[in-house]
C-alpha cells in the first residue's frame, strides 16, 4: 500500500511540477509579448512624433514660399514624407521614422535656401536702387562738388559689395540702403548749391 501511495504522490508531484513549468513558460511568453507590444507602442509614438515635426517644418517651408524658391528641395522633402507615410501604414516603424526625419531636414533646408534667395534678391534690388541714386548724383556733379563725401559713399558701397560676395545679404542690403541715402543727400546738396550759384 505504501508503495502505491508513494507512486501516486510521485505522479501528482510530477504533474504539479509540469503544471508549474508550463505556467512559467506561459508567463514568460506573455511577458515577452507585452515587452514586444510596449516596444511597438514606443516605436509608433516615436514615428508619430517624427511625423509631427516633419509637418511643422513643412508648414514653415510653405509659409516661406519654399516651393517657389527651393522647389527641388521641397519636392525631395515631400517624397521622403510620402515614403514615411507608406512605411507607417506598413508598420515599418524604423523606416517610417527615418523618412520623416529626412523630410524634416529637407523642409528645413528648403526654408533656409528660400530665406537666402529672398535676401539675395533684396540685396540685388537695393544695389540697383543705390546705382540709380549714384547716377543721379553724378549727373548733378555731386562727385565734383562734394568729392570727399562722394568717396565715402563709394567706400560704403564697396563694403556692401563685399558682404554680398560673402553671401551676407542682410548686411549688404543695409549698406546699400545707407549708400543710397548718402547719394540722395549728395544729389540734393548739389542741386541746392547749383541753384544758389545760378541765383
């Protein structure tokens, strides 16, 4: 009888050990699934954040008129964003995040390129207006009547030209506008002096 009881208890103990082992495996698998789910959630949130940043830089690029001034960069950014959306739909988290980050960088480059081009154009316009003011001052003989002041204005214009060559367009605009004002002032002085001489 004792041997049968021992055998039965041994079987029950083995069954209990097997049940505990299976429970441990189930818990480990569940934990692994939960960890995987948590990782997927984290990656998805990262992708959505990257997409949000890409959207923000796209809006800034559009407000800066990047499509008009930096069309190629803007198009590349749009393509990267589209690839990001496709990867997101396919739940390819890392690829999607990479494409959205690339789109954000390209939109930012397009905005920067647009600002630089607008500044270059503003410098060109300011240079042209300065040249017109200089020509009028020369016609009124301001360069002969006020040689020292005229030379100072020319030196200021040269500084503006140097800034423009270095692509420091904002400074170039400021210098060209100052120079234009000097030439306008010299023109007025020359006209006034000529009127006094004629009187």
